[in-house]
């Protein structure tokens, strides 16, 4: 038995190690096919982020129970490695123990603790997977829909088998006299119950057998994943570490907020000298090798857990976009095409299998029966960032989607026809509604005080405290104008000096950038940047979450540094300072009104502003605040981001209806938000529900500022 165990174990270990090393080399060579990306700044901070996310499972614990179970499995995988070393020693000597620590009770207790907790945890994770399998008509809404089930089962049952073997070996060691119950506090009973009464020879043979089985299970797993380079559910155990370390933000933040500029050979395009750009340069991503190496590492690391899919507003309204499936499809394509890209000569390429050549010819975006990525899925993205927020291994889905959009717009001129109007309005009139810029001050006509305008009432912004950035929606959209007026009134009541740019203001470019038209974004942004420099803009307050995000996070890419605050943040501060005082309603009918709040994606997930608007609503006298089930980091999108405001939803159900239904079901009288895009979408959704009789007629959508103003003006 011993000879057989030694021969079989050493043979499979040798094969496993050789294949594993070869496959790691292949993974590295494929990832290196990507374009340059600078991700080595602040190495100390990056290392601290890696340690924090790994040791504390900060990303995993967004789903607390699964995070806890995964922690024990993950650290069992690491901490129990020495039991594999012990198993090899036991092949040659059934009484073998590691030198120095082998019989140290601390090591033995830790081994038993990690084994039992790992066993309980993996059984728990298996049960969760089985309970949430995609079944029946609603199977699509399982986060495991589209994941390769056999791979997950194989990994889970491998872990289960290894842990059972460790417990059996511990029981056998006890029966062989390796120590007292003190050394085997939770496994001695296994030895007594299963192996008590066996002769020493029989016990030794059992050790050889179980040690061999443990080694076979472990190295069969190694061989299996080595033969499946795209088996993310297994490979993430190794690739997650570098993926976290090389994430976009060294400080541990997610890849949200600012969108990366178009990069050529690792450097952003200089749009002021665009004529010097190589005519063959890829603007965006048109082929899988146009992604950066970090993008290819992202695809390789995807664990197929489906958290991103479970939160995606497009997927949850029956559209073809799943962030998980995007990553999986790109990974499969990258590794299938890799032999062609790695070939050193044309002759070598010609000798490749037809399947590899066919993969080389596949378009990246197009019809789903031909292309890697369904164009309908690409344009369904609202850029809400739920996928990035939820990903436990820091995959940057939005960056990948936006880079593919850029190529489709700038190189292929292939995009939804509705965007023609958006681009035309932005280029010719400086706003997405194609309105005459001379009407940018119309919102202020009915106010009982004068709104100062730069160039007319003040020479520079040094004369006032804030530049009030009105935004296109705030100037031209009727519902958003009410928010603009409310904020202006509140600032005036609080004695805060501010001025606006009036017709000197143009769109920040957010819709163009999220629609993939980087050229139009740069045109608008450079125009605004020049105005900011001329007027001396420093402190800016904005009512639009999209303008807020763009000015705060993206204009620094053009050399413009602004201190940008959202109106809910500023108003909350003014209330706390006593400069604005909400008053209880005198009309009893207004007492006890219920308010719910919708988190704008570009205010919440992209910029972590969750508390200020809620604190304002909480402080309004006579109002009851009711939270929606999906809120804050797990808030559901209104459907307007990613330039979707200007595109029709032709597939599935409407995102805004999904969200409005949730808001109405809280029983709220007022649905509050802090973004004009959200207000438009939720108002339209509410109107639709009221017309069909599924929402009360007295329910209304309002900005937080309007609700605060109504309370303040009761004096």
C-alpha cells in the first residue's frame, strides 16, 4: 500500500506542478498582450489596501454572511497548506510530523480550528449555491445564471474532500499515539469512533491511503485548472491578489467617479495636439488586445459569483447586459485568440487550428450570433457603477464598457440613432436638449431677488463665495428648474453669496463622455476650463449629480482644480450652522407625511454622498422618513445615466418603473432625490403608475431642496 501511495502521489504531483507552472506562464503572456497601464503609484498604500481587503474581507463582507463563510474557506486554503506537506511526509512514514511545530499544540489547535470552520463554511456555501440555482422562468434572476456550474461544483467539492481527509488523518494520528486529547481536542473522537481497535499496521496503511487521496484530490484540482486557463472560479485564488494591488485607486476606493481618458500606449491623448496622433491609434477598444493589461487581468480574475449581475439595473429589467457575462465573454475570447496574437510569424499563424483563426476574425461588438459582445448589451449600460461597487475582487467593468463604446462611436460611427440628437445639441448649442443658450437664465426671472451673473453683476468669482453651477437640466428642464430656484432661494435666505455663469456656462460633457464621444466631451470641457480660469472659479455648488461628478473628478484631467460640493451637502451644513431653520407645518394634514429618498448613482456610489440628503430629510419637522429596500450602496438606478436619458428602452421593462414601484410601495407621499436626471425618470415613472391606478394621485417627486425650502418658508 505504501509503495503504491508513494508512486501515485509523486507522479500526479509532478504532473500537476509542471502543468501549473506552464499555465501560469501562459496566463502572464496573455495578460501582457494588453496595452500599458500605469498602476504602480503609492506602492505602500497599495500594499495596505491589499492587506485590508484580503485580511478583513472588506469587499466580500458587503454580503455579510457569505463574506464570513468565504473568509474561513479562503484562509483555510492558505493556513492548511502545511497539512499537504505533512501528507507527503506521511507517505514515507505514517508517524511523520513537521519538524519543530508538528506537535506544537498551537499549530495543532489552529489546524483543527481552520479545518472545522472551513468545513462548515464550504457546506454553507454549497447550500447557498444549491438554494439559488437558476431554475424555471425566474432562473435569470439568480446571480449564478450564466456561470459555469460544473466548475463551481468541482472547486467546492474539492475543498470539501480535502477538509474531510484532514480530519480523517488527524483521527488516525491520534490512534497512532501522536499525542493526547489535549493535542487533538476536536478530532480525537474521529479516531476512536472510526479507527479504534485497528492494529498499528492497519492504521499505518489507512494513513498511506488517506494521505494519497488528499494528494490526489489536491493535484487533480491543480491539473484541472491548469487545463482550463479561463476557470476563474479557481484561478481567482491566485489572480485576485495582483488584481486588487493594481486596482485603479491606490487608496482602496473603487474605479468609479472619474472616467479614465482615452489612453494611447499608457498615456492620455493630448486633444490640444490631436493632429499629431498616429492615424492608426486605437481610440477606445475595438479588439481584445486594445484593452490594457489590467483589463485582461480583470477578465482572468472574474470568479463568476454574479454579485454584479444581481445588482445590474439592465439585467434586472430583462435586458441582455450582464456585467458578469461581459467579463466571461471577453475572457473566453482573449484566451481563444491568444495563440494567434502570440504567434511569432505568419507561417506559425497559418498553422493554427481553424477555431483560433475564426476567433481572430470575430468582431468584438456586434450581432450576438457573431460578435463577442452584443451591441444591445453594450448600449444598455447606465454606468451606475453597481457592478464595480459589488465586485469582491475589484474588477473595473465600467471602464471596459465605456472604452468599447468609444471605439464604436469614434471609429465605427456605430451607435443608437437617438444619440445623433444628443451629439448635435452638445456640439451646436452646448446642451443635450438643443435649446438656445440665450435661455440659460430664464429660470431666475420669477425669483424675488436678483441672481448675480459673472460678467454682468460681478467681474470675477472672487467677489462671491460660490459659483452656482446650474447645469443644462437646471436651466432648461421645467422640473429641474424648480430645484434650481429652490437652491437659489435657500442660499439667498442663508446669506450665502453666489453667482452663476449664465450663457457663459455650457454642458460639462458628461452625456457625451458616457456615450463614448470623447471628442465632444473634450471640446466642452476645454471650453468650460477656459471660463473657469478667466473667472477665477474655486468653489462650486451643483444641483446635478452628473455635473457634480464631472467637475469634481474629471476636470482635473484638464488641469482644473475645483472645490465642488453638492447642494444637499451645502444645505445640510447651513442647517447645522443655524443659517436655515426648518419649521413644523401648521396644517395638520402635512404632519406625518412620509418621505422616501432615492440615491442618485453619481452622487452615492460614484462619490459616497449618502448622509447629507438623509440628514436633511430627517430634520424636516412633521415628516417621517421611510427607506427603500434597495438603498445607499445597493440603491437601484433610475435608468438615466450612461447617456441612457437620451435613448429609448426597447428591450425588457423600464428601469425607472422598476425603481418607482419600489418607492411607491414604501407608502411615501413624497419621493425625494438629489439629481435632475433622477427626478425626470422617477416623475415619468410615477405618472405612468398613476395613469394605470397603481399609485396615489397625491404622491409627488421632488428634490430634497424643494422639501427643505417648503419647511423653511413656513416662518
